[in-house]
C-alpha cells in the first residue's frame, strides 16, 4: 500500500501545472485514490475556472467509486462561495469518506472552516501530511495572506569580478552578462510571477520590454519606479503588450523607505508575487528593508574590470547549478 506521503507528493507534482495561471488563487493539486489506484487527478484551472478538487472529481469516470475513495489535496478545500462553489461541499455531495490534506489554508475566509465542514458531514480528515513541502509549494499564497505582501524574488546577473553593469556604455540597451540559456530561463520565471519591477535607471539605460518573449506564457504586470513620472511613453515598457504601473511620488512618499510602501501597494492590488530585476539601487532598497523571500543570481564567466558593483546578500546560497556557462545560485531569506 502506498503511503499518504506518496499521494501528496503526486498532488504537489501536478499542482505545478497551474504555475503562473491561477493567481491570485493558489495552485492546488488533487488526487483521488480507490483501492490503492489513482482514479482521478486535477489541478487548479486558470483564475475564474474550477478548483483542483472539482477537476479531480470530474475526471473520475465511475462516480460510484468516490464513496469508497480517499481524496488527497495540497491545501484545505474551500468552504466559501467565490468565483466557484465551495469544494468542501462538492466532496460531501459525492460522499467521499476520507480526505487527506497537506496543509491548512491561512486565508481567513477558509482557515479551518473547510476541515470543520468535512468533519461535520462525517468525513475522516487527516491534516498535515508533508505539511512543510506543501507550505513551500504554496509560498506565494501563504506570504500574501500572512505577511500582507507579495512573495518577493530578487534576480540579477553579475560578472566574475562582481559587477552587474559597466560604468558607462555607448548606446541604449542591455549589456549581457548571462548567456542566452539563462536569459530564456528568466523569461520562464517571468511567466510564473504576477508582476515584474525595475527602477528608473534600468528603464532609461536598457529600454527593456519586461515581457515573456522567449517563453510561452502570460506577461507579468510591469511595475516601474519613476519618482517624477517623467519617463517617455515611447519606451518599450509602455507598449501595449501588458499593463504598466508607474510608482511615482503621486502614489508613495519618497522621503521614507519605499520598499514597504511598494509592497503595501501591490498587496492592495492583490499582486501575489513580484520578481525584481534591477537596477542595483532598487535591489538594495528591498535588501536593506529586509523585504525579500528569494534571490536568484547568475554568475557569469567573464570579467568587466570595472562597473557598477552587484548587491550583497548576507546569506549563503541554498543550492546552485550550472546553466550552460553560467553558475546560478539560489538564496532564501528565512
């Protein structure tokens, strides 16, 4: 007999199919097991569509088997009416006798209410199987509800001698430190996050698009820090590929630390995650205010000799791997 852990691992695995499409909902995975055989699976549909539990139940061909099955799910089934009916109600309706849950939902609209509803209907409920793994999987969702801010990812590339850009350049546009494979990976990351943020200098010097060009997926909301709101609207970030939010002195107070203000602004707009791509001052703002959850840093093989120093983290890399000629290191702010 397979353990509860094996089926929850499968739930986490299939849940990742919803990465970048379910926000602001969590990307949940669900598996239905009958006599040690998986008879149904589902993950959260793009926002506004069916939840994982609904998709899993609908995938079961012989619905009579549900009354003798166990439903596994990464996150507590909802018990409130939103874009879709409550999942806990559907589970009860189909008389599924046992529900195994990875972790409880911290959203005040749910938090324990789905579990209570299942138990009151006579379901056997097991909570906390691979709890830490499930919480890590739902890191964006939990950060948003518990910290009242988006999950914040810092990203930059630096040369072998520690610079993120040259001191000066002859023309507008980026000076690539990372290789083409790494740059494609960054576009994949953009498709997975709700928003992308850069500072004024990055926009004026590099004229980036901040879109998903080398990957298939949705463009993130573009956020540009522009204190005086004077950036020319002819720049690429103001094209019609995606909305751009300009953070100016009309919105926040630049006389006070701006990281927390921006995090609050994004929370109010229900932005669940943001990847911050530069420049140095913008990255350091969030580092100094200790407003970051994860950093992904590419280390190139070439030297720039001089230039703009890369930001510094007082953390050790959690893990690292090679991306062609680059070294990619991941850091987590515990």
